[in-house]
C-alpha cells in the first residue's frame, strides 16, 4: 500500500511540473505578441530646451545679511608645543 501512495504522489507531482511548463510557454508566447511597434506618424515638437529656467536679476549693492559672529564665553588658552 505504501508503494501505491508513492506512485500516486509522483504522478501528481509530474503532472504539476508539466502543467507549469505549459503555462510558462503560453505566457511567453502571449507576452511576445503584445510588443508590436506602433506605426510611424507625424511628430510635432516645440522649441528644443534643456529643461533649465533662466531668471535674470540685478545683484544687490550690499549683502542682505551681516557676517555671523559666535558669542565667545571662554578665555583663550595657549597650547604648549614640544620641540625635539
């Protein structure tokens, strides 16, 4: 009885593999049919651009902000240097 179960399981597995192979071949052939190139036609284009916007402005006479100066709250220290 055990050998009949193994034979039945092997038959079902082989049938599943064959079915998946058939579906894969059918999927490839239908995918290839859909890649048709459209017929050429008139193409209307506008002026060629680089995609950049150009804005012309006048530079200000003086900078709008002043230089940043951090508040120093500690006394400066010197580092001792060692000479050989």
